[in-house]
């Protein structure tokens, strides 16, 4: 089989990189001259280590060789494609990259000069992965920053042909074997790379470095690890006078820009040093900066509680989507229907029969809900309760429990989450309680919360997101507000007395539209929000609002007029007491 060498208009590669030179030729959009016969060097060796592969590529990617215009028909006068010096040493040519910097690199010959194994290479044109995408790949327990760093390192090794290099193990020692396997599986599925060819090209580089070291009298060719200075010099550095094209305009511009950047960096460092010295002179007694303390490790007792609370499932159990959703959806239908029946049959007790007769019924009911939410939040902060709370007060898409969909409506792990929900539950909950009564109000709260999490679970399972979990009273709170504004959709609302009389405030329908817009805008935010539970709870509140407003109109229980959002129902105890007595007398039998 004939030997081939790099075309005269090729990418300027070393003879030892014949295989990558052929690949660069087949991919390049520039017009190339046909392959020419390789001219034997003075050393008597023709660089054709991969001549079989090169011959196959030449046969399938290029037309048969043609004689150059300057040829007179004899093969001996054909111009060699590589510059040959009298000493028999083939000088390398500079590589020029025409592709953009935002492309994902998949070929060994395209590795940038500044590549290091610790930094890796970009693996996606869309940027780094978000936390929810990381959870789908690795599961919980690894942050988005760590996952993206691992993916960059492994993608760089796939391209550099160094996946099996033990010298690079320290850079990924912080990750478990399972995380590395998941990362490789994701990369091989989304970013195809010819890892075998890249590893062969790297091995060829190492052999060439050894041969060059032996010829120069050195016994150690240097560190062949990708990303080190020796490896970069062999792949990118040009010998003095070895570029047959000379120094190009782009090369000169790049050198000039690099020099300017180094000078600017030096100036910024000098300005920073002078500024710090000036601050130290003006504030001689300031505190010295110390390193941030390392994260505090959990005590053995806390570790035991954490291990007991952690599930031993390595992967979500295998089951159909119908089987995963059916129990929760069935319970939702039963609870919602039962709540409507109970609300219709509920009779408010007389004042002397109440546990707290001096507290308005609305304040007592909503206050009890707030205390329940606070108690559940406190239980999350007691380590001995972690196992129980993880089983019953959190809804997971992998192993959903029907009763958990109802219990999570009062479950919060963060204080900010709890306070935000309670701030909106109190004013709107007490007002809706005054309009409907205790039975219908509790039916709305429980039904909206349960329907919200049923909708969220359905969305997660249908999208095959089995690593997510959710909790919170947001669905019920959105339902309370939606039901209140639906009942008073055509009435005017004044906010803090504005607009002044005789002008009417905005109608409840406008506030209902604002609520819906707020929920829909949450889909565009990159935040860990269970938007589907908010949306389902909102729609459930609208349903309850129409249902109870129609029922109340028939029984004359819902009044009209202007509403003051800034004035709580409990502002006047006497008015609330009289209202409670009237509501108790008018309760359905």
C-alpha cells in the first residue's frame, strides 16, 4: 500500500501526526490539493505509522492524485508537501483555528493551547447545567458547580485521550466512582467523541517525544500528561524558522493583544497594591483578614440521625406512571369530594360551646393553621424526627405516598418559606373565613393544597423527573387568595385607602389576573420553585370561589361593597363577634 503525506496546503502538522492531518484535511472547508507521494527523508524513514487509515480516508474522501502543474510527468519532480531541511529534520507548521470559541471541541487536533486537565473543556454549547438538570443526571447530593466541573474535566480527557491516565486521578479524587460513571454516560450520550482515535493520537505524540529525546541525548522526554507545559510545547510550539508560511497577521495581532493584556493586568495589580497600602495607612487599627473557616463537620450522633433519615434506594423503583400516580390522585378526589360534603353539613357551634369564645372564629381558625405550620417547621429542626419527617412530610416523585400529599401542605424546611406563606395566609384567610365560615374555609384550604401537589406530582412523573421533592403551603395559600378574589371579582378594592372616595378601587378580577400572571412568570425564573403546585392551587381556588359564590348567592350569605385589604378583619373585635354570631345562626343545616 502506498504511503501518504500531508497536503501542501494542509493544517501544518508534524509528520508524526499524519492521522490527524488527514482528519483535518477531510473536515476543512478550504480547498486542498490531492495527496502527493511521500518523499523519503535523508534518515531513510517515511512517517506512515497510520498509512492504512490514511489510505482509507484518502480513498473515500478525495479523488485520485493528480500531477501538479509544474510536474513534467516524472514522480521524482513532484514537490514534497512538507518542508525538508538538509539535516533531514521535518519542521512543524503553525496550526490556525478558524472555528469559533463557543463550539464544543471533540477532536484531538482542535485542543486549544491553554488546555489543562484541571480546567477541562466546555461540553455544551448551551452553557453549564442547572441544578435540576444535575439532579436528573447524578441525583441529589452534588451541586451544579461540582457537577459542571466534573463534566468539563472528563470531556477534556475524552478529547485529549487521557481517560485512563492514572497521573490525572487527583483532579477527580473528590468525586465518587458512581458520579464519574454517571458523568461519562451523560457525555457519551450527548457529546459523541472518538475516544479510541484520540487516545491513539496522544500515544503517537508520546512516542514521538521519546524518539526526539533519544536523538537529542535525553532519557526523559518530559511529562506527557495533557495540560502540562511539555505536552503543550510538543503539540503547539513551533521551532525557530520552521513555519513555511512565516508569521501571519493574526499571529502578530494575538501577540500584541496578549502583551497589552499582560500590561493591563500588571497595572491593575499595582493599583490594587497601592490602594491596600493607602487603606492600611489610613486605618492602622483595622482587623486583619483571616481565611474562612472550613465547614463544620457533623458530630457522630448527627451523622447517625442523617444516615437513618436517608433512603437506601440507589435508583427510583421500576413502575409505570399510572401506578405511580393513581393512589395520590384517587385520594385527592376522595378528600376534595368529602370536603365539599362536610362543608355543606358543617354547623358552627354557639359562642358558649367554643374553646376560645373571646377570639373571633376566623382568627382562631387561621391562627390554628399557622401554629400547625410552625410546629411542623420546628420538627424539621429536631434531628431525631428527621426519619419520620422524611417519610411523611415530604412528597417525592419517585416514591409518592398518598397521605404525604396532604401533610406537606403544612411542611416547611426554611424559615423564609414559612414566613412568606403565613404573611399571605393570615389576611386573606381571615377574610375568606368571614365570607364562607369555618367548614367551607377548611375545605378550600385543604382542597387547594392537595390539588396543587397532585398537579405538581403529575407534571413531574409525566416528564420522568423522579429525583424531585416538594413541600409547602403555597398551593393552599394561592387557592385561598384566588377563591377570595373570585367571590368578589366585581367588587372594588382599596389598598391602604387608595384611591380616595368617591373613586372605586380595582375590581377583584384585576387582582385575580395579577395572581395568574405572577404564577406564569415563575416558569421563566431559574429558581427551585414548584410552579406547578402554585398553578394547580390557583385554578382550584377559582373553582372553589365559583362553587361557593353560587351556593352563597342562593342562600344570601356573601355581601357586597368595597373591601379594604390593609385593614384586617380582626381590627374590630365587637364587629367580628357579631359577625360570628350571625354566621353561626345562618349556617346550613
